[in-house]
C-alpha cells in the first residue's frame, strides 16, 4: 500500500505598476523572449536576486548584456566600479 502525503500552501502575489521608458521596455521584452521567459518572470527574478544576499551573478549578467547591447548614455560616462556600494 502506498500513502501519499500532500501539502497545500498558498502564495499571495501582488500586482505592481512600473514606470519604464519605451525603449527599455522593448529591450527587456526582447531579452526575456531570447531567454524563453515572460517579461514578468524576468522582472520578478531580477527583483528576487537583488534582494537575496550573496546573489550577485545577476549583476554581472546585466553588465555583460549592457556592454554588448546598449549604446551610449547621452555623454554620461562611468566605470563599473563606480556603481558598487562599498
């Protein structure tokens, strides 16, 4: 005889509204599509990884993506090291 023990749990998800520039939204959707995920999943994962300790691989991925795909930022220059809080 096999006995299965099932647990039921509830996940409460809140909807949020974001303000984002059209070109950034377009690039985000294209990136998500290339990763075979929805834009919603992409944003959720980025937020999850941002708030979890010792999870900085997303940051390296973001910099790599921006280095390959984004054009200049209207004359604004910065060094990657400038973005880290230390």
